[in-house]
C-alpha cells in the first residue's frame, strides 16, 4: 500500500489548507496544523517520550513528524486576513437556505465530504463500557464539514440530527467557542459548558440508547468569538 496518500479537501481556497492523509508513515508537519484522527489506529508522534493521538481526538502541531496512523485530517490556517470571508467561498451557504432553520441565525455550513469508513464499538466510544468488544464493532461512514458563526451566536439547541442518528464530535479550528448541554430546549437550563480552543475536540455527548442508536442531550454550539469549527460525523452503516 502506498504511504502518505494526500487528498486536498476544498473547504477553502483562501484561508485554510485541508489535507486528508491516509496510510501515514513518517509525515513531517512543518507549520502549525490542526491534526484530527478520523481513523481506527493511534497516530504516534515522533518526539521523546513518544505519545499518540487517539481516534476521534485532535491536537495542534508544528515541527514534528507523525509516525503512523490510518486516516488523519490536517488543517492549516495560512491566511487570517478577512477569514470571515470563508462563508463567501464555493460550497458555503447560510443554514437557513439549506434546511428548515431560523433565517435570523448567522450560521454557515460548508460542503460535507465523505472521508472513509471507521470501525468502532459505540458502547466503548461513548464511555458506556470500559473496554471495546469485538462483537460490538460496527462500521460508520465518516463525514466532515465546517461551520462558521460570528461572535456571540447561539447556534440552536437540538437533541437529534437524523434517524437513525450519527455520532458527532466537533473540532475547533479558529476562535473560541463552547459546546453546551441543557436539561430542556431552553437556554436557562444549561448545565455544562465545554470550552473549545483551536485544536480541541470534545468527547462525544451521545450515549447508545436501548434500540442501539445514538441518543443526545439537548445541546448547542456557542461562539465566544468569530468561530470556525468542524463537525466530525460517524454515520452507522447497515
Ligand atoms: Fe448536534
């Protein structure tokens, strides 16, 4: 199998360089780059003492070599000037134009890309069991897209995305925001605030319900500053 297969992902031509890197072998990261592990294996980072990036987690790296890994997404911000203009680039639209969603919420979505298939035990990944079990392994289609919202945007409380639901985690790309949980579909009922800085991915908010599908608390993304973040979605395959 060839090593370090690179595919350019066109979230942006002007501000971000995004590369889907598969079959990773001693890949050098020169400039500050957000690295998201979308695969099934740990990605070891070649600096003593050697540590690693687990699947469905991320970090921000520079001047270091990634030793291995099966599927990583690399995002480098190469131009910050007018970065809010990312929403004017091809493939982006305000969510209210794409689906039934309040038109007054300034939330923009990029094109969504399919980035391979992941395999995991959903009970382990959501923290409901302490060890993965082979008999629980399932396959998931990995899909990613970026979001943009200006500072102080409530991006809408929800507890469902589709039927059956996917597993989502978010990676902060630019600015600082929060993933928030609520007791009800009401901003006054907030009970958890997870701060997101560039390179952070939160742990899954989902659990696995009795029917085996992912279930969510009421949740939303909130932007403290102008924010770009990425949705990493794992859609169950039959
Ligand atoms: Fe969500």
